[in-house]
C-alpha cells in the first residue's frame, strides 16, 4: 500500500523567556486564559492518545508519571522512541507540565504514546488503522491526530466512527496548505477538525479550511519540546490541534466532575458555540461557566 499520510510542516524559531504568571508567558496562553481554566480543570481524569512519531527518551522521562502505556503500530511492539520530533512536540503542547519552560493545556492528563509515523514523517494507512484500534482498546478519552492526507481510507473512517460511538473524541488537523479543503481525517463527520489562528486572532493564512470545520485554536509561535528537550516555537495546524486536545481534556474533565452529561454531539456543538473560526477574540473560558 502506498504511503499516504504525512505530518504537517513545522517552523522552528528561538524560544522566549519566563514571567511570573502562566498567562503572561505567551500570547496564546493569555488568549486561552489558561490560568483561569486551571481553576476549573487540569485534565486529571482524561487520557489522551497521541498517534504520531513517538516521544523522545528525555521527554518521556519528564512526563513518566503520566505516561500509562506505549505502542508502536509500525513494528507491533512498545518501542516508541521518536527520531523525528513531531510526536514529542505534540505531547508537550497538549500535556506539558511546565518543565523545561513548556506549559501544556492539560498538565494533569494521562498520556498514551502510539508511534504510527516513522522518522521520515509518513507511514502506511495500516499503521494508522492499527493505532486507532489500539487506542480504542485502551478506552482512551481523546485521540490526537496532528497529521493529514489528501487520500481517504474507508477502513480508517469506520474505525474513527467506532471510536466516536464509544464517546472517544477524535481531534485532527485541517492541514497547512492554505486555501484548500481540510485534509483527511479532519474532514470526517464527527471528528473535531482544527484550524490554526495567528497572533491577531484571525485564521492563519496557511491553514486549510472547510465550511464544516469545528474549531480554531492558536497555531503560531507555540512552545514545545525538541528531541533533546529544548524549548522552541512552532507554527501549524498540528500545534493548534494539540492545543485543542488539551482544551477538550479540560472540558471533558469538567463535565465529568460536575456530573454534566455529554456525548460527541454536545462536545462538537459546545466547541462550535465558541465561534472561534469567525471571532477574532474568543472566550475559551465560557464553556466552563455554564
């Protein structure tokens, strides 16, 4: 089978310094009002499965208390060492605990690392399908898929549909090609498709867009960790998707702890109610005040 999946292009620049308040550290943490979000949740009841290139040994050590499982769907073993960097970066964006200067959106969430994409940044559909099957078998709450393809795979569609029926939230990147329809699997009904916003709060010029997309999150100059645990800034819908997965972990945790009934339709409708794609200034806190 031809290789049809690839992770989205990254842009790396030098990281910035620290300040006393979490919100003051970076523009996107302030836009999310992360410090106040943490008053409602840090995602402790939620497990995020990252289907990606794995995780570096150094970053795995930083988050070892919360990494509850690993699986390599390419080699069918538990070797998830990241030789590319993309997977490591996504985990730190969504679930970073502040170590090495990188705050994730859900710093108490549990983590499952599933390596399904190799060091060259692409892989066969078979490994993606196996990765989703594994995540479902482990009863995860969220599946982060910060990658996309121009080719639809119907077996993967069926597996994602099974995941959503089991109340697993699947989150995927729309793509970094600009002025084109959202990539697969972000274009599947029921998937949380994530566009990237720029620092001004409007949609990033390189973000793929479709009328059916669900939500937009900051995707420019987002802090993450490299393979050697250095802080860098990155751009892309991959980054926006990792932020979205962290945010959804907070939201699901908040619903659960407050006995608020929810399913995938509620999550999608609540995210759409943010009107984050159209609005320049988004109140990401409002869903926690109902």
